[in-house]
């Protein structure tokens, strides 16, 4: 790639369901997926929210996120690719993760996402700002810092988590901070029927409609990694700044692979410059 040529990043999005109470099994599954992804040329693998723990906020709130992050760093290094993974982050990590000490508030637990590079270095860690539902709010604290934007293979990358991306203000703030690719580990469950009637809100609309809309209106790529069915909505995807789902899963376990082409991002921002517009003059 010449200096003037826009970057192209091959992204893998793992759609699979972590088993609650069996982090070693989940790590083994993730290791297999990472090596499969690398064999397909993937440079960055994005995984679901709390995949290593399994998604059950109350059951996993005391998990040893520090130990899991060490294992994830080793996995990224052995597979030779960058990795986005979600863990619990809490006060017991203070003494061990000195490089992130300024980010941790004493006595609080967070849902977090980390970006590891191919050498196993943790480039950034983000705490989920928008907690979803009674279970998450009962055991976790909302994060209070905006995601950092970090360069990876010529692309500016930021992290979000699940419910965050459903708020347009969040995605717009990330884009205005310079992000070109927003990686979102998520755990969107299907809602059960009530009295024999379907739930009024079909959560499949989130990956199917909301995520592409966020990518369009804030003019960036979004890599969205959900747990697989039958209990979750699936439909993990890479959405582009034109609001298209470049690649998407269905409901089963699978690895979704697609290229994030920075040329597309530059074209979209030139075609319709949403990011320069502001409502501040109308308020």
C-alpha cells in the first residue's frame, strides 16, 4: 500500500454464544475461531459481549477479568491478529493493570471491551456507558469516559458495547472524535412472546435496521458481533457509511468476514457530509 492509498482492513465478526460458567470452553472455541479467521486473511476479529464469561450479568459479575484478558492477549498473539473482546473489569484489577489504572474507579464493576493488537498488547479498554435492563444495572456501573480512538493497520478504531450503539449521540460523538471503524461486542436477546403473541419489539431490528442507520448517519463502519441463536437475535454484521450491511450472519454460529475499505468511507463523507452539520444553531 502506497502512502496515498486508502487502507483496507479485513474484519472477522464472530457470532457464537459463550457458555456461562465455562470460560475455558469459551476460550478454546475463540482460539479455534481466531485461527480460522487468520487463515482467511482476517486482521481484526470482533467477538460478542462477555463471550468468555457467557452473557449473564449477575452470574459473571465477579469473574476474573484480569486473568481472562491475559488469556485473550496470548490468543491474539498466537493467532497473529488484532482482537476485540469483552470482559468484566472491576476493582481487583487495580494492582495488576497499571497501564489502565487511571481508568478504574475504586469499588466498581464494569462491562468492558478491549482491543488487543497482533502482538498481544492491549491498545485500549472501554467501559460500557449505557447499561441495559435490571440485571446489568444491578451489578455494574456505567462507564464515564468516551471511547478512545486508536490507529490499527491505517484505520482509526474505537470501541462501544451493545446498547451504546442504539443511541445516535454516542455514535456521532465517536465519529467526531475521529473514529472510522466502531467495533461493538453485543448481546441482544430475542424477546419471548406474551399471551401467545409476539413481543411488540422485535430485537432483530437492532442489527437489521438500527446499526446500518447509525453507520449511515455518522458516516463510519460498524462491526457488530452478537451471540448466536436460539436465545439471541444473531444477525452480526459489518455496516458501511452508506447504510449497507456489507456482510451479515443469520441466527446460527458463524464467522462473518468482510473488508472495511477506507476508500468507501472517504467517498461517503464526500457525497453527504453529515459530520460537519450540527443542530447547535437551532437550539
